[in-house]
DNA sequence: GCAAATTAATGATTTATTCAAG
DNA sequence: CTTGAATAAATCATTAATTTGC
C-alpha cells in the first residue's frame, strides 16, 4: 500500500506533524522572518523528521505570517490564546535591510539564499525542547520519504531523537 | 579620482549604458520574464560591459515590467511606440507553472535559481546583434569594476566584442 | 467500505508595494 | 528623483480532507 510511489518526483513538500509543531512553536516564540542561518539550522533539524529543504522553511514562515495576519482581520471568534507577535512591540517596519529569496527545485535545482545579519538586536532563543512525541508516524514517514527523495541525514541518524538544542537569534 | 574605492564592497549594481540598452532591447523585443538559461546567457553577455550578476538581470526585468505597467495606468502621455507584451496575446494568465527566485549577495553569497520550461510554446529569438557601439566608456568601466568586484569573464576576454548571437526562447 | 468527485488547506509562484542608495 | 533591491500581498496549483455514489 505504498503511500507514495518510490521513483516518483517530490511534487511538493508535505510537512510532518512534528515539523509543523516545531515551526509553529518557533512562530509562536516570535520568529517572523528567520535569517539565513536560522533557516538553515531549522531546516537541518527538521530534516530529522522527513524530507525538507530550506526553501520550505522560508515559504512556511512567509505563508504563516501572511495568513495569520489575514485571519486576524477577518471575522473570527476571539483569539483563544492570543499571539506574541514578536516584533509587534515598537519598531513597526523600521530599518529593515535584508536580503533573501529561494529558488525552485521542481526541475531538480539547487537553492541557495542569504539574509543579512541584523545589527546587534539579536537575542539567543532556546528551542527544540521537543523530546516529547517523536511518534511512530513521524518515524515511518522519514523512512519512506528519506528513500523517496534522497534526503540526507544532517545531524542525526534516522529517527530524529536526541537533537541538540538549537539556538536561534531572534531579531 | 577614484569613482569607487578599491577594496569597497559592491553596494548595488549600477548598470552601464550598454547594459541598459541591451536589456531594454530585449524587453522591447517582447521578453518579460526570462528563463533561467536566458538570464544566465544575458548576464554572461552583459558581463562584458561591467560587473553584473544574474539576479541583477532578474530584478531588472521584474522592475521594468512592473514599472512599465504602472506607468501605463498612471497619468502619462500616450505610449510612444506601444508594447509587445509577449504573453499579452490570448492566454491571459493561464496555466502558468513556473518557478524562480533569486538570492542576495550583499554578504557575498552565491545565487542560483531556476525556471521551469514552458510546454511547447517556445519560440527562438535572435538576440544580441549588438555589434554597434561598444563605447570606450563601457570599456573603461569594465576594467575598473572588473578589478573591483572580481568579475570573471564568462565568454569573452575583456572588451565584449565578438559575442556569438544569443538565442532566447520567448514564452 | 472504497474510490471517484468535490471542497478545504496550504505549499509555491507571481505581482505589487516599499525602502533606500546614488 | 530614479531605480536597484527587499518585502508583503495576491494568486496559482497541488495535496489532504471530506463527501458522495456505488
């Protein structure tokens, strides 16, 4: 009952539950527009749970940020647990000088991108306390997709356990 | 009278007259959103006139297309010689499945990107008849900037002459 | 119960807007 | 003020949920 054909090409990234959880936690921690280094780190760590690329992380934050905002404006119930906008306090779009962009890999193409370092306003943030639920589901997925798309393990062997805590700098 | 300090980092691309001319000609020939290969070729050839990167070409077309449109809508005189929008005829935003994006090189970073090939609607276009005016100005600029930013000659030696005609596929 | 058809989510691409260097 | 560069918003397209007919 192959969920995904073996030799097929990866059409579009399908994040695992763990990946989404981590990304959501990062977002709720205040991360809005991660740096190059941040995304690389995130991507590397999330790679433990299944195939992922840097551009996926980048896109995820783009979309999540945009849709979070959009859902705020539209009619909706009261915010159940509110949000920590991160940069919401004070500097409303000031002195942003950054760089980024990703590329496409549909036709099998590498992707690189970079983001300038912010000045001194960097704060170390402890992340990835995820020691909780590396479900068998995630384990299965990584196995299957690991073979499917040729994802190479970055930090760990296969299961995604025992990740060293990742420190990100919150702009 | 150093126009640009030697060891300084290239802040932002400053196209030469020749580069702009070629780009404009390409645009007026109907090129709107060049392919990866197209941009690489264009960038390579334009590199003869001075420092340039692929992303510069990409951005140029982005901006030029956008601003051309914007100038159309805003109060302005009648279009002097109109435009050949390229994709303007018929398929008004249909079945476009593409990929692209560039990266930043402010902090010295490579940039790659790719664009999917369109189906069969590709037409070969003869370009770069530019055998006309390789002005001394461009020659000087390429010398200076060539040393400044470490641009490597891609196709030709130094002056930008004797370029083989470039064929682009017009979508 | 299952698979084709339909809808809802959301990953990925394109366009529009904004910022700032020259 | 022009325009290269970066960001945000809008749009497209694909995949998962969900529904429906058998």
